[in-house]
C-alpha cells in the first residue's frame, strides 16, 4: 500500500471515481431528462465528492456506498433547480445523455422508456429504484438511511407502480 | 413483467459508456477552485455570517444608545431595534447551525430532511423578521437623528412613532409565538393560510409539505 496512488489522495480519488463512473452517470440519467442538465449534475457530483473525500473511511463504508450517498444527495437537492430549468427547455427537443449507440434501435427505445418511467418517480423513490436496478440491494438501507423492512415494502410498491407505467415488451 | 428484464435493460443503458462529455464533466473536480465559488450553500453560509455580523454590530450600537438613557422615544426606539437585532441574530445562527450539520455523505433521507428544515426555517424566518420591519424601520431615523444631530424626531410625530413601535413589537411577538406552531401544522383558518401563503410566496407551505412527505416516506 505504498504506491504513489495510495499515498496521493488525488490519484486515489481519480482511480476510485473512474472505477465507479457508472454510478455517477446512471444517477445523472435517472435525475436529468436533458443532456446539459445531466452533464452539470455529473460535474457537481464529482466536485462535491472530491470536496468530501477526506471524510471517506474505507473501514466504515465501501467507496460505492459512499459515492452513492454523495451523488444522490447532490442529485436530490438539485431536483428543484432542474425543475425550474426544465421550464426553459419546454418545447425543445429532448437531448438526453447518449445511450449505447451500438445497441439496436428497439433496445435504445426501451432504455429511453425505462429512463422516462424512472424520472416520473418522486426523488427518493427514484433513488430507491436506481439502487435496486443497479443491484445494490444490501446497501440501500445504509445509503438512504431507512430500515431494511421499509426498503422491501417500498420496493414492492415501486415495482408494481413501474410495472403499470412501463412495459418493455410494448 | 418481472424486475429482472428491467435490471437487464438498465445495465444496457450505457452508464459505463466512454462518452467524452460525461468524462469531461466527471473530471470537473480537478478544477475544484473554479467551481467552489459556485456552490450555493457556501454562498448561503457567507450571507448568513455577514448578516450575523451586521446585526451583531447594530445590536451593540442600539444597546449603547438605550444604556445612555436618552429621551423616552429614542430609548424605546433603541430597545425595539435591539430586540429585533437579537431576533435576527437568533434566526441567522439557527440557519448557520443547520447548514453546518449538512454533510455531503450523510444518509440521503437525513439530508433531504435537513434541507427541507432549512427551507422551512428560512421561509419562517423571513416572514417573522420581514413583517415587523415594515413598522420598526421608523426607529432607525429616530436613532440616527439623535446620534448625529441630537434631534428627538418624536417631537414632530410622537403618535406615529409610538403606533409604529407598538405595531412592530406586537407583530413580532405574535409571529414569534405562532412561528413554531405554523412550522408543525398549517393554520386552521383558510383566510390566515391564504395570507401566509401570499406573504411567504407559498414557500412555508411548500417546505411543510416536503417535510410531511419525507416523514410519510419513512413511515410507510
């Protein structure tokens, strides 16, 4: 553990953030309908995460758990601002963060439908669903600060709700 | 439909895609200083600290005026302003305390609740301090005239000044007593509710609704 990366917090942070970039990008997708907003959110999350990196203790939490907390806190607190900005975007063509362009058109459409369905959820429900979809089930209670029983109950309801709104086979 | 297809689809959403714009945004932390100034909470804290220092200085000044036992109207004006300053100091300190408790890596629900509480305290504080100021500002020219030119302005408009001070003090006391209650639940009278909504731009009602929603979210 005496490598330059382990000694220099900047190098350590850069490596960890790069390794977990999917978390940040997916949260931006889940919370922002427009590419510009999504990129702003990614930017804010990375700055806030670096700002708080001193408080990250690997003995207390995994980096992914810690990053989820920071990212979701930034995203949820920005929902209000995004809602205001969305008024300015009203009437404009949607310009979302790019989906995997190599994927078939049908799949891209289904992904977009899923993202739209997720973005219709209230901010905390959205956080819960994003964590669930990203297979971070065991960390959900810890990240959100709610009981595991509450996680199960809410997830069950959300799945039903999403099922009613979104059907990938349609 | 099962959730597994959803998960499968979500994993294909391209979160790990090597998108150059997303990469550039992700690297913003390297230009940390450039963005530090843009952070809203820091700006909010700075405003609160400046406000706190200003009202602290004004509070000391008002205290020094009434301590000298000037004519009655001047003394009453100084006391009223002093009390107002103390109220502003308490409200600003409470907001700063809440901002200080916010941690970027705290559990999401906890932070959402603290931010909603901060919004509520800000809205309630502005209502509590803004309305009485409509009457209490008259005390300022009285103090300035007395300090600068030893003129007692109350000699020209004793009644207006007295009404203004009494109205301001009464309003502040009433709002202080009601503020805590309003934070917990909306007033029963629809007319009063409409008046509060109009005065606070519905911010108080919005913050209360947000807190209630968070409470429900955790309870269910």
